[in-house]
């Protein structure tokens, strides 16, 4: 869910931080469609530059996650293997909506 984590702001491991007395909300339409892409990169630098290029192009993805080689290996060697390619240096998971 987009926006601030209000529960995390007001309630933490140490108890209540504050009390909300007013909230301003903005209603948005439900996205007509959602697409998720997986992009493979031979270097982490190339993946990082792609993130910058996406943002510079004015595209605001719903999610944009980078996974490096060590994390890919850890995922694929676990019981939660996702079928990610293991012969790349980095992956970008890009989710766009609208």
C-alpha cells in the first residue's frame, strides 16, 4: 500500500509515539492493470544506471527492487527458490500499474 506507514509511526516496540487528531486523505483510482518485469544485468552498475534512467524518464513504478548476485544465490539455495537466473550479477524487479 503506498504512502506513509502510519502504524509504524505511532506504534513501535517502545509503545505509543503519538495520537492522530486529523488525517487528510487522497482517493485514487484502482489501477486498470499491473505488469511485473524481470530485467537481468551483467553488472550491478548497469542495473543501478537503469534505475536512474527509469526515474529520469518520468516513470514512477509501483515497485522497483534490485537483487544482487549474493542475494540471488541465497534465494535460489533456499526452500523459497524463485527460479531466478543465477548467471547474472543483478536483477531488477519492476512493477508498473495504470
